[in-house]
C-alpha cells in the first residue's frame, strides 16, 4: 500500500516589506507547524532580480533557531553578528545557529540576475537553545542515484550512505535531489523521522500524490522508504528534509523562538534597545536609497502568545493551505 502523503500548500508572502520579492511559505501553517525540528520553509524564485530588486533584508534578530539557506541560482551576501561575511552560493549549505541571540542581513549580490532557492529554520531543542551563535557551511558531493535516475547532495545529517559534517542539535536530515525527465527514485529513510518533500518543480509524484512547485509532501513516522517520480519532461528538483518529531511547546513570533510569552516580550524589547544579546551586524548596505539600517520589531499582539499546535507525526489524506 502506498504511503500516505499530506500536502502542505504554500502562501505568498512579501519578504522584508511590500516592495520586496515574494516567497512561498509552506511552514509554519495552521494545520502543521513542524517536520522534525524544521519549523519554517520559504521557497523563492526563479525570481528576475531586474524586476523585483531581489533580496534585501536589513539586519534583524533571531533566537532559539538555526537558519539554513540553500540556493539553486544566484548568490546572497550574508553578514552576521558573529563577524561572518559569506557569499551564499548554489550547492553549499549555509547554516547560522542563533542560539541565545544573533542578528544578520541577507542581500542578493549585484552579479545575481536570477535568484532561486529556499530558506529553512530549525528549532533548537530546550537543552541547546541558549548555545553560542555560530556559522557553518559545507559543499556536499553530487552523488549519482541508481538507474541513472539523477543525483543528490546530502547537506545535513545522513542519507544514501553520505554523512554531512555540519553539526545539528537534534536528529535531522536534508538533501537536494535532481531527477531526469520521467525518472523515478526510491531510497531508504529513517522510520523514526517524519519527512517532507519540498517541490521546486511541478509534477513530482510522491507515493502517488502529485506535488506542484512550492508544495510540501509530508510523510509521518514509521516509513522505511520513499519513492518520487518526475512526471514532467524537464529535469525535476526537490529538497528532502526530515527529523525526529519535536515534542516541545514552542512560541514562534516574528524572528524569535522562545518558550513563553514573557521571554519573547523581553527579547523584543532587547532588540529595540540594541541589547548586546543580538550583537551588531557590520557590512550591511541596502539596495534602496531609503533602506533601513536595521529592521524594527513589529508591535506585540494584544493577546498572549500561545505555543504552536502540532498534530501527531502521522500524515493525513488532506491538502492543507497555509
Ligand atoms: Mn533571518
């Protein structure tokens, strides 16, 4: 019997303000908040930078999470409070661990004509959420899949007999797959993990369920293999992510992840007051003449922040909408 696949459809969100590029956000959403510790999925592009101006996100804070940037095309300048100044390139994972607090800016480079990729976040579990800020990058080998089906790059965790050296704070996996037109790939997966297929291209058939670009096909724990077919007549591409179910009460608000309303209120005030918690991002230059030097926090909602709900790590036969 085919594995049940729950489809999470993305909503369109302007990144960093109304004049900015549009991203497609599949997580978090009402019906599902996490896939393992993965808690945020933005898929963007291919975006014609001459039309949209590309990515220009001024320095902003993060707590209690890691950001993963993975590009298919274009380059992004990443500057952060750990004195990291890196050009993010296709095929290289850039992972920033915020820990107790950091801040960063992200700007597509002058040389970029098309920007295309994903940004993901992972939740740092309770025992590691106040770790020191750090930054890791890794360029995985492009390995061939069986039967000339295509290739894969394992950027996080272990899969297909490959191991990424990038440190994680909970059990996680992440990989990019490229499938030839009409090709099908089947591979072994960890049955203790829940997983997501983030579709970059259209007409990817995951265990009989069709995905379109920006959809996420979710599978629950207990599965030992997964099969994806590229039904289009062009190369197909997707990211495969997964992890052990996160069983913690998480508060996500703006760019901050905490465990209580009071914690988030305090951190918001600390950002507004230029607290040392977040450090300082040097090197950011806005593309816009009227660009901000750093992003102000939005006002707190008038109600108390509540922990995000997450259903059991078992796929339901539904297409959810973000
Ligand atoms: Mn960020």
